[in-house]
């Protein structure tokens, strides 16, 4: 699933945290109906780690370049979770798409906000 977290003409897509996040949550929760992937606790762990990195970067923005390899390592963690059947390809692709666009503290924060919205909609789409 491809998302665009960067700005166009200096503005965020007004639907990024609304319909885009909802569509992503619906797609990933919908996959769950066919398989037993995308464990909510697993998705929450990824969100929590993104929040952790966003907090670290907001405290020390000058260290962003030092932190970026560890932030991008979330792709490897998502691949590992997929190998353990805790998440599916769509979630791995969502993480990859978002993390590829994290190039500065601002884009990391935007990705964190997107994942926050995604998690809220995911809970609605898959309440249990």
C-alpha cells in the first residue's frame, strides 16, 4: 500500500490522516478476515516504536541523521514479523512506503501522525 506523507505545494494532503489512513486500515483489517495475520498487538508495537523515535528526534533534532538507520530498521523488523506470520505483505508495504519517505524530523513526525490515525481506524475496522 503506497502512501504519500510529504508535502505538495507546501501543504499536507488534507485527507492523509482521514480517508487515506482509513483506507489503509480497512485494507489491512480486511486482509485479517481471510488470514490470521496483522495481530493488533504487533501493529501497536510498531506504532509505539515510531512514537519512541519521534520523541527522541524531537528532543535532539540534530541527531536525526544518526537515528535514521535505526528508524529504517523498522523495515527489517516488519519483514521478521511477516516471517512469523504476525503481519502480512500489506502492512510490510505500508511500513516500507512510509519509512522510505522519512527524510527529516518533519517527515518522521508526519509518519507518526499517519500511523496514529491508522491505528485508530484499524481499531474501528477490527475491534477485537
